[in-house]
C-alpha cells in the first residue's frame, strides 16, 4: 500500500490568510526548507477564493504566477503540494469574494470576510447555483492548467470543511456538484489525485454530502478531527478519536482515508503572553507544549498502526503578533497557537514528534471488522447518536491497545 504519508497544513507565520495578496517568496522558501527538514512529504495550501477569482469569469494572473512559484519552491525541496479550492471556511471565518455573496444580510454562525471587512451576508449556494458552478470550473481549469504535470502536485482538494459555508440542498445536488468538479480536475490536471476536506461535523450531522457520495468521485477521503471540539469526547486530547474517525469514514466511503487535519493549540511561551482578559475570551483550551507533543506522538502511533493513508498536522506555525488584530486571530485567540513552530521560527517539542513518524510501510487496509453487522447507509438516520455509540464500541474492541494512551 505504500508509505505512511506525513504532511502539514500551511499558512505563513507573518502573512497567515493574507499571504496571496502580500506574497513573499522569501518567507515561503525559508518555511519550505524547514518543512522539508522536519521532514514532511506533503504541504496542504489554500487558494483563497477572493485572491484567485475576483469575479466569476476572470482569474488573477498574479495569483497563478505566485502559485506556480510556490510549486517550484516546493519541488526544489522535494515537497509535494495539496492545493485546496474554494476556500472558503478557515479558522472560524468564511472567506469569500463579493460576487459570491447575496444582497441579503442575516446572522451567520461564521462571519464572512470579504473585500477587507467582516460582514453577515448570505453566501450563494455553490452546490446548486449554476453561475457559481460555472465559475468554479473556470477556476479549476486555470489552476490545473497552470500546474499541469508539475512534479510538486500530490493531489487537489475540493474544499476545506465546506459544509461550514453552505450545505447542499440534497444529496442528489451534492453528487451532481462532485461529478462536475471532479471531471474538471481530472480533465485539466491530466488525472491528478482528488480528495475533499471533510470534518467531524460532517459525521455528526447529515449535511447532505456523505462520505459515500464523495467516495464516488474522490481517489481518497479526508477527515479532520479535534477531540476538544467534540462535546461527547470526555478527554480533551483523546488521540483515539483520530483513528476512530478515520475508520468510520473508510467504512462509510469504502476508500482510503487521510487524517488531513489534527492538532492542538499550545500555551504561548513567547512575549506577548495572554492577559487575564484574553484568557477569559478563549473559545478553546490551550495545552502545554509538552502535552501537545505527547498528543501528536500518541496519535501518530495509533494512526500508523490503523493503516490510515497519512496524517497532516494543523498547522505549520503560530502567527506573528502583528496579525493578532486582524480576522480571524482577533476573535479566535486560540487559532494563534496551533503551530509546530513558534512565530519566531523556533521549533516546539511537537515538531520532534513528527520527525519520528516517517518510514512506516502500510501493510493492509483500515480495519473495519469491528463494524460488522452495522449498515453504512443507515448511519445518517441518527448520525450523532450513532457516532457516540460506535465510539463506545470502538473503545471496547480496542481497550487493550487504547490503555497505553489514557
């Protein structure tokens, strides 16, 4: 089956989500050199929609030129890229060009960042809006053509936790969208691998895009899981939730699964430290750097032993203080601290945990034998309750393996 793949999700420490509009190839070279030394194989990057497609029919040539430069830099360090389209949801905010927003205002779970400010405009449903679907295929065509046959491309990703932006009206429309997008990527990329960045809430709720449906069009499935965000998980850093989520996704979709995102925010050790007022505003716990390193180490052992396709850390670096007054870091304080690296470029202990995670050969498929007797197509009749019940079963079946990590 090949080697266990290790990688990292990437935003630059000093640019964050603003890197395409403030492009700095020097920072990318420094970061990619460090990423290759860790060593990682794959870097997942995000094509911020507003920067790449300022209107429905025109693609930014500047952004494409910079993207090709990123691919060239990656290749020079022996790294592979996973570009993510239609971004979209990121770190508690939805980032969209103005043309993707309706002239309607309503409170949103996640605020929208567009044209330099936060708004509460409603996002057009890009699973069923034909103008938007056509615009998406244009973006795919231009990006995949620009990178066609580039040695740095590992796979393309159709979105990052897209159900946090809009939800397909029904499964039929979701499959229609997947078919159009996947055909476009395969056509213009000369058959590159394809995935879709799904997350735990896609398993907790029926959001009309099931792993079963994604698997019809994707070469492998991707899952994101953060135990401290899941109210039904008792331990904030329960590493067992990661192979479990991978196994459920594989069971539902019948395809190999990558843990495309997981990680934890650590308490800052560099000035400026959090004030008491800021600590009271935190929307997630912070952990010590050692706790995060231990979590990564335990998680990687479990993921490799479960024959998950690979794992990508969230994320490369903490963000520099000059970004903390901007979205999303102004509101989501814990998002500042997920990095394997501190914002000054020094490595946290968790970076060493990843350095030890290479050279594992996968020997078989993910074990889903413990799910015998359960029917995948019945899962979404009551997804959250089924997920909780199946996690209890998973822990019972693997209590001897799990005992070392609790």
